[in-house]
């Protein structure tokens, strides 16, 4: 897939999203969909993630973030769309 057919979503998730396997479940879901990017916890209690790939798959990940892992309680998802930068694979950042 060329860079011009990819999209990138930069997401901040607010709620009870740390300590509930949110990052691991995000990684597994993104890998299942073939979406590239990363996810990490922030010091203010939010989770930050970047998703890159085909628009439909990235949109699926953004929708997934509204529920997240089974133990999560999501209050808000803030999404910004950006130019893809060619990230490959999906990882949990520390």
C-alpha cells in the first residue's frame, strides 16, 4: 500500500484505562486488523495511541477505543487525523 492510501489517527483516551489491559488489548486488536502504530500510558491517566493503515481499518480502531478492553471504562476519545509517517508494526511504548 502506498503512503497516499494510508491514514493516521492520533488518539487520546480518557477514563479508567490504565491497569485494565487497555494497551495490550489495543495492540492485539490493531495487529488482528493489520494496523500499524503504537500505544502508551500517559502520566495524567490517559492512554495515547497512533494508528496507521487503510482508512476503514484505522476507523475500526478508533471506534474500538470507545469501548476498549473489557475492564476499561472510557469517558472520552479525542482523535486528530495527521499525515502518515510510515510507522510499521504495532508496539506498546513505555
